[in-house]
C-alpha cells in the first residue's frame, strides 16, 4: 500500500492494483497488473509513474496518467520489495531462498 497526495494504491494477492481516491474512499481504477500477487509498489514523487513488483518475478513501470504499462522486465530470480530514494534511484531487495 502506497499513498500519493489524494490517492492510495493497493496491491493484492490476485495481482491487481487498486487506485483509491482518499477523500471519497471510492475506487478510481483497477489495474490488472500481475499474474500472481503484487509484492510491492513505489510511486514516483511526480505522481506520474508507479513501479510494481509481482510474485511471478516481473517488474512493471506504469504511466499513472493513463494507467498503461510503459516498461516490463521479467527476472530469473525473485525480489520481494522495492526501495527508492527521492531521486527515484531504485534498489531491489532479492529474495534469497536457502
């Protein structure tokens, strides 16, 4: 779950990302994002881009102006969350299974 200004973004076990308008607590948009659970979300400080990470080892960059994918990358190993600083330099935390 991530917030940005008047919006809240939630990722579900069903692979969907829901965009909520906080003031009315109404569902604004449903994004069919991943084939497995959404593990993490990160919204850019501009509010125009969002990155999602799915359990199927796929990273997706979203254009939040039209809710369309702008970039997709499938990895051969799993990550479990995204860390970003204010300049949106990304760090991925790998899920080591021992």
